[in-house]
């Protein structure tokens, strides 16, 4: 059922795009005033504007209805997943590899703690 609605939805979307591209803009009516009108066209003296706009409106309505149908069907599939209810994941954001095995072991890391009182002193080089 879901795949059938997807196929219909895609076809309706392509139909709407095609009908919109076939329609003439408002600037095309100025040429009709100087004798280049389409009085002998297939759709009559009024032209294809009313037919194309009505067909576009119908296809757009059907496209909207299939969009809502797909949203309802997709909402009922599976359990709801809420990102805020997911457990917190502990990650090492510094990218420092563990030295000595366990995390949190004092003296295992070559980087001194910020809380320690020992400050390394730079020794000037002798020449």
C-alpha cells in the first residue's frame, strides 16, 4: 500500500511540474492583443489557460492529499523515537589516547592536571 501511494505521489508531482511549465505567464497576453492570439487553437478562443489552471489545481490537491496520507502512514509505522529520551553517550572529545589502561588513573596520562600545584619550570639552555 505504501509503495503504491509513493508511485502515485511521484507521478502527481511530475504532472504538476509539467502542467506548470506548460502554462504561459501573464506577459504572454500582451502579444495576443496585437493579432497573435490563439483563437483557432484546440481549446477555443479563450485558450488553454482555464483548462491548464484547473488541471493544475486538481493535481496539486491530489498531491497534497497523498502527502498527508504518506505522513499518516509513516507516523504509524514502528515506535516513536525521541532524541531527548536517548541516553547520554560519553565520548572522548579531546582525542587523547589512554596511556596505562584505565581512564581516570592518576599519573597514567603524560599531560599534567590543571589542579596540581606543580608547575614545570623551563631550564635555560647553556651554551
